[in-house]
């Protein structure tokens, strides 16, 4: 039972990270008013978080590679807690950007290490469920933590919401410190290992498709509140964010079961990415009927969160001995895509694009990811199959020649 309990602790840490990462979207108006910046400029605090998640975290993780996964997870949560306390105390826009960047680095250290550890703590046949549970902890942060944080912010300001995130992080840290066992064989990969993994075509394609998915999904989520105000003329965004997060919990948990039962993570990933594009494309017109906007939001949450599970599973399955490096790259691509999407979304709004139509370019990026998967990924798979076939034929021929020589030694006698 030690394995399941440890996975649950990792899910608690993911809950803290998810609350922090996704509550910010609802806090942008309050941050902008307090620090005297526009909503689109306040949104760049999300870009700082996600960019450092993607770029700084792998560097720090490589420096700590020899310390072991448990040490890496504890260090990540300490950085995360300190940075969020700093964000709550920030007195200027520049100070907020700096502390959000540090929080992103802590989250980026934690997430891939937690996923790799979860996969190592359970038998292979339960790997999908373990990955789904850890990811489900992050999406649960959007269902419980985000609405709670926004309610706290409504009564006491955006800083109180970040103090709430800090407290959740402290609880997660104490749980991991006291109860997480050492994880064998999953030390953080070196920077050379990460770069080497990216040089393998099958890994590069999976990571590239993940990037397109998160440009669309996480990039748009940053500005979900102004989008909802223009689409459906809503009063409070809290119920809508709750529906999106509820879909995320269901999607991340169900995806692990589907991967384990079907054994077809690549097919599942492309179906989910296509469904994401469809949900985002429907969003601008869903305000015509009261309450209809909840349907694309729910679908977006389900498929957006479920997508990560088959991607991680594919990388762990095809990277024997190097799965940690590949998963780390995939996590970096996730938040690099979010950073690019947030920056582009803020730029589009600053240039005068009506927030109502922002989901349409996001849907286009998601569908571009489908095309990338169906073309480049299939080409790489066919190439690998041909190489494997030639290797097998060569080995079979050599074995047959050896057998013939062994059976007729007199033909080879001088």
C-alpha cells in the first residue's frame, strides 16, 4: 500500500500547483486595478510563470539530478511556497513578475518529477492510473482551489488568494517530507539527457504536438474571464471556471483508465486534440442560448486535461531507461506552449481583437496539432518500422547462416 499512498501525496502537491497556476486567470482584473496595469499586461504574469516553468526548471532540475527524486520534489515545493508568499507581498508589477517566475520554476521542478515517481511507485499495469491521479490532483486544484481562491479574492483581495495558495503548498510540503519514500531509479535527468531525448524523432514529435495543444488550451485559459464576459455577458466567472475544472478532473482520471484498457495512447491523444479544437471553435457562439456556454467549457476541460496522460504514457513506454528526460521535456513543452499562448493572446487583445473571437485562433492551433500528429508522427512511425524490419531481417539472416554453418561443418573444413 505504500505505492498508492505515495501517489496520493504527489497528487496533493499537484493540487497546490494546479490551484496556483489556474487561479491567476481569475485574479487578473484585481491585479491590474491594484498595480495600475491593463488586464492584458497583468496576464504577462502568467507568461512569466509558464515561461520559467518551461525553461528555468529543466536547468535547475539538471543541477539537482544527483540528489534523487525525493530531494528534487521537496526542493521544488520549498521554492514554490516561498515564491507564492513573495507574490502575495509584491508591491509592484516588476516584483510580481519576478515572484511569479520563481513560482513557475518551482512548479516546473515538481510536476515532471512527480509524474516519473508516480509511474515508478506502482506496477506497470497501473501506470496509466497513477499518472492520471497525479494529473487529477492538478485539475482538482481548478475545481476546488480556483473557485475557493476567487471567492477569497472577492472578499479580501487577490493577495489573500495567493496566501491561500501558499498555505496549500505548505500542507503538501509537510506531507511529502514526512511520508514520501525514496524512489529508486528515477533520479532527475541531466541536461545532456534532456537534449539527447529531444534529438530522437519519436520524442520530438510527441513534444511538438504537446506544445501546440497547450498554446491553444492554456494560452486561451489565461484570458477566459474576459472571453466569458464577451461571449455570455456573465456576472461572476467562478461557476464557469468550476465547470471547466470539473471536466479536467474527470478527463485526467478517465484518460488513465482508457490508456490502460485500450493500449492505444497515440490514437487517444489525436482524438482528444481534435475534440479540443472543436470545443474552442464552438465557444464564441455558445452565448446565444443561456447556459449553453457550459457545454464547450466542460468538453474543453475534459479533453484538455485528459490529453496529457496518453502523451506522458507514450514517452515512458518508448523511452526505456530515458523516460524521465522525455517526460521532463514534455512538461517543459506544456508550459512553454502556455507562455507562448498567453503572450500571443495578450498581444491580440492589446491590438484590439474582441475577446469574444479569441477562441478561434486557439482552435486553429489545436487543429494544426492534429495535422502535425497525423502527418509527421505517422511518418516517423513508418520509418522506425522499416528500420526495425530491416534490423530483424538482418538478424534473422545472420542467425540462419550461423545455423547452416554449424550443421555442415565439413563444408567449411580446409
